[in-house]
C-alpha cells in the first residue's frame, strides 16, 4: 500500500466511524433510474448528515464522484445464470469501480458457487489501491473474508441466500461480526431510526440505510399497505374445529379470534348431523364472514372426510364435507385435518420458518408436518395411527390419548376424567402416577422416532393431554432417559386450543393452497 493510499484509508476510516451511509440505488427500470436522480439523492443525503454513500454501477459511481469527494462504496449487480452471486462477481467489475472513483469496493462474500473467489476479489481490490467490503450472510462468511484480508465486513447478505426473506435487520449478526473486527458495516432491511440505533448499539462502526431513504417506490408501498389494513379491513373467516369431544366455531380476522361458540360433539351422530349442528350454532353470524374453514379429526383428501380411527369419530365411508358445508353455509369452504390445521397455525404464529412437527394429544393423537414452508397434506402426520413397538393390533393413539387415560383409571377402580388423573398424579397418588408415566414414556419414544424419521427443527405439542400441567416435563425427562442419538426439541403450542382455528382460517383465506 502506498503512502497516499494509506493516508486515504485512514481518512476514510475516520470519516465513516460512527456514521450514516446512505445507499442511493434506484429501483432498476424505475422512474428514478437515472444519473441525475442518483446524484440528487446523494447530495441531498450528504447535506442532511450522511458521511458516505453506497452506489451501484460504475456509471453511477462516476456520476456521483464528479459531484462530491465524499466516501463512496461502489458495487456492481449482475444476474448470472451460472451463479447466485449478484454483487460485484467479476474481477473486471473491481477494475471498473476503481476507475470510476469508488473508495471502497463491495462484493458478495457468501460461500456459494461464484465466478471469482473471495480471495481473488480481495486481492484485486488491494491491487487497485482501494479498500474492500465483504457483504456477508453469516459469521463464517466474515471469517473467511477477514482471512482473505478484507477491510470491512457487512451484514448485507443476511436473509438473502435462501428461504423466505426476513422483514427485520439481523442485529444479532452485527453483534457477532463486531467480535471479529471493529470494522463492521450494518446493512440490510434497516428501515426505522430505532433499527439503525439498534445496529449501532450492537457494535456497527457505521450503518447503511437504503430503501427507506432513496427508494420512493418501496417506502410508498409500506405506507400504502399500512393504510390498506385500516381502510380495507382483512376479511373475516368462520373457522371450525370439529373434534371427537367438542366442536368449536370462531370468527377470525388477521389471525385474531373475534368471537367463539363451543358445544359437545354428539358422538352418536353422523357426519351430516355434525355439519347441521355447526350451521345451527353459527346462524347468528350469517353474513358476517366471507369464507369458512373446517379443521376435522380424521383424514381429508380433496374435500372428502373419512375416519382414521372410528373410536374417535365413527365417520361412515367418505363424506363430501367441503361441498356439503359450502352448500349449507353459502360461502367457499376449505377442509383440512385438525392437527394439520393446528400445525399450520403454530407455524404462522411465530417468525420462525424452520421445519416443524405438530402433535395434539387429546381425544386422539394427531399431527401435522410443515416442511420447507409448506404444509404436508393427505395422511401426513397421522402419528397416532402408527402401531408402536408392541404386539397389540391397535393404533398408538389408543394407548396415549385422553380416553385411554380415563379407561385405565376406571380399570384401576377410579371412574374419573383424564384431568382428574393428572391432578391425582400431581398429588403423588401411585395409581395415577403410573398411568401418566406410561403415557409420557410412549409419547417420548414416539417423539424420538419422529426426530429420526423427519429431523424437524422443533416438535410443538398441543391438546388437552399434551398441554396438561407437568406432562411435557415428564416427556422431556423420559427422552433424557432414552438418550437418543438425535434428541427432539419439544415446545408447548403457542396458540393453545386456538391453533387449529387460526390455522384453518389462514388456509381458508388461501383457498386451500398450503403455502
């Protein structure tokens, strides 16, 4: 590095320390995709206190350089067929940006198929007498880039290397990068002053803000969508949870339950009578919803409903539940298995988009699987219908569910409900402890088997038995005793008894598309 280059580097480091950098990158092909607008945005940002600029393309870098001597981070974006890398992928791009007047040259430093290595790009920047910025997606990217001699690392690529794009900035990554180097540039989805402050507090030496300042199209869309929620309220959905013990019907809007009615399921009835009872129960809400969803125990395929275990609900043959309910309610209806609907509700209830298995332990044992952001349909997740490691020709749910707990208590001379058995177990009564311990052991083995078969990031447990006080703690203890090679992570259902209601409401809005 020459003395002149070294002096310039020191000036840049001091100028950009504890500072705001404004990214002036217009929407490609948009109304402001022109040099005059980019220069105007750059000068306006500098006049308001920005210390530096992030500019895309050699053409725009040259135009801005002609108008100011403020620090410029330059980059070139390309859409390549042979590589997912978009930011300054080629060595020639480095040369073009350096010739145009960029002080710092940014490039994608992610570990993906790429035209030029991170090491080669970093060396090319040094050869050009410029400083380098590695746009990273994770700590490992930054470690490799720093080993290659880059000057700055940024959080730019976090959330952009696969999967759904997050909404909020990755402040945790900023903090992790700061442990590697003081030269951390926070960038990516920073849209509010509070988020910029959070990045600074996490250790960023400077913070880049782009769309929130210079992309009128994006900011306008944010405000448009926010106002639309007020001026055009989300539709109200009738959501029904049709179970073996009870039927719950609710009005749901934007994931919030507005009103609910509940009544016992007439287990001596038929599919036709259960639908009729639902129609009668929700008659006061007629005209107050635009779509309906029914989450039903049993298997659902193509809108047709059938029993998986007639001990739960004795559905005869296949019943056209979707068509019949739509006919009687007068609105489009989507039908799904109740546990699958609950799985979808739990998936949508948090920002976590990792794969999950949901299991409800109640009158029966049902389940649902969300993999790759999609809900698996058909009989996927019907874990209760597995036989288990016994010679008994009965489904596993018949030895785990609430009715079994009650029947086992009765066999031992205690004619009580499952909740009473749990209460007795909590009080230390030996007969009740043995029943609940047996259920916990069987359920623990099932969870371990599911982990080996599917390897979900989490298993979410709901249902009256699943959420009974102390049950999950017992299951976790049993898992520890088993000592499986891959231990499942068990979580309580966030939505509780409303998981199926919220899930089927969302599926109804999507028209049955399991997104």
